[in-house]
C-alpha cells in the first residue's frame, strides 16, 4: 500500500483529494478492476465502492501518496471478494487474459504491444457486436467517467435515451462474453473508427466542458491525447490516428488564450496568437502532413487540416477562409453531420458575408438533430449582432443562454445580451 501523508485529515481536503482522484484516476481504476472481475457491472460497482471507501479511510489514515494505486488495490480486492462469494472466479478467469498469456493478472507479463488497461477496456466497449452509438456512449461512461447527462448532450439526445443505450451495451458485453483485451491485428481495423470517435468526443467534452465552472477539463483533454498516442504506437500505419492526434494538438494549442485574465471567454478572432503553443502546432502540422500522405483523407484528418489553417493564419481576417470552406464541403461528404454544416456556415459567412452565413444557419434550424444544441442559437445570435439586428440577436442569445450550462459560456452570452441592449435581469 502507498505511504500516507501525515496530518492530511481535514474533511474538505479529503473530499477535494477524492474528487481530484476521480477525475484523474477513474479510468485506470475501473479498467484494472475489469481485468480482475471480467464483468463490467461488477467492476463499475467495486470501483465506485473504492472511491466511497476513500472518503472514510483517508480521513482517518491520511491521503495516500499514490491515490490511484490505493484505489485500484481496494477496488480489485472488492472485485475478488465478490467473485469468491458468487463462486464464479473459475468461470470468469478465461475472459481476463489473452489466450497466449501464461497466468493470471500480476503473475506474468502480458503479450500485448500496448499493456494499458484503459485501452483494453476501450476496445472491449467498441466490440462490433454492440451498436455503434452504444459503443461510443459506453466507452465515454466507463473509460472516461463522463456522466450520462454529459454523454447525452454530446449525442444530442435525452438523458433517459442515453441511459438505456448504456445499459443495453453493458448487458450485451455480458451476454456475448466479450473478452477484455486488445483484439488481434486482423480485428483492429473493424473497431478503429469507433475508438477514434470515442477519443474525439472525450477531447471535445474536455475542451469545452458541457457543465460546471471550468471552461476546460484538463484531465479529459490530456486523457484523450494520451489515448491517441497509445493508439498510434499500437497501429502506426493508420493515418486517421495521426489525423485525430493532429486535430487535438492543434486545437489544444490555443488553450491558454481562450479566457482573458478576468475569466472572460475569448473567441478565436480575439485570441492572442503569439501565446498559442508553438511546439504543439509544429507537432500537429507534422502529423497532418503524414496523415495526408498515401490516400484519401478521413474525417479527422480533414478537420486537422482546417485546424492547421487556423493555426498558421497570422490573424482572424487573414485566415484562408475560401480553402476552409472548400474543406468543409469535402468533410461533409466524408462525414455528413449537422454540426459540420453549422461550422461550415461560419466559413460561408466569412467568404460570402454575414447574411449568407445566417441563411445557412436558419436552414439548419429545421434539422431536428440540432434541437437543443446550444451553438446553433449562439451562432445565429452572433451573425444577427454583426448584421446590426439587435432585437433578433437578443432573442437568439437568450435561447443560447437557456441551453448553456457552462459558467464561462453563460457569462459570455450574458455580456453579449447586454451589448445588444437586452441585459439579463
């Protein structure tokens, strides 16, 4: 067991430590526990129990120097106790290890190229036997620790609908006896797109948190980038992995400039580009060039090219907007998404004028897939403001504000409302 800090028993301090451990260690703890349990429900229950036990134990004994190790050990012991009580240990063990493995977990080195439990759990959740949207939702819930409400927002569906999808997916894993391991090289490509989708949604959820006081959830952003790097080691010839990693690095390069010193949200056109992470941009551009070499680019590579054009532009106005608009047209053929269409509308506005962009946004208002999507109303409001139509802009800003749950976005929208002469009361 890890050594414990002396005198770290304050209630508030312990609660803060457990919360921080949950943000940073949940994926590791759950994945390691699933390796022992061979059952997703048991693993999730035992991992949750370990975090609950930490509140009492750390208050009494102090916070361990390695909270993740303490939580993992506690959760795995609870899982083994459950299996022993249910007398299912022998039945479960074949699901825990690859056929080539010489023994149970901890007794021998695994033959996997990437011996990371999180990656094993990602590939388990993204098994072809599970419906695609359920694959992604389950992985975001289990591996990434997102709430059902956060996942529902990412998919633009209701929370009960998303909860049902997650439950069905977990039952499918149990009923189909899907093994907990990284699949063989012949099976990897069939699961890659779902895995990349998960990593991308994890990053976007961290890049702008759907709820809470923080604009960025650094733990989710870093976890997504970390998973993408591991995937690239596992499958170095897959260009779309490079494209996704490039997209995330180029986007995250702007992290330090997205808020001003007073915590006000800054749009891309307002950010100090001299403070963007130059090293991340260099790495991202190199990955883009590699991803573009050797065939037709996929949806993540195309988005990475767009991000690279933004990163290279000296100013907002000097951005290659015509090229970006052309890229969005190509992206829509590879990924016909209403969110892509909304992003394209901004490029249309920059190329053909604010009114042309607004016409595109108003066309998208009839797309039911964007119902409740806060950025649709926010984009419309911004274009109306630029067109000097303050009364209509205020209506759209109020709609966007009603849909926003992130504090930084709420403050930004409230300030815009005041700017168009209709402050929040």
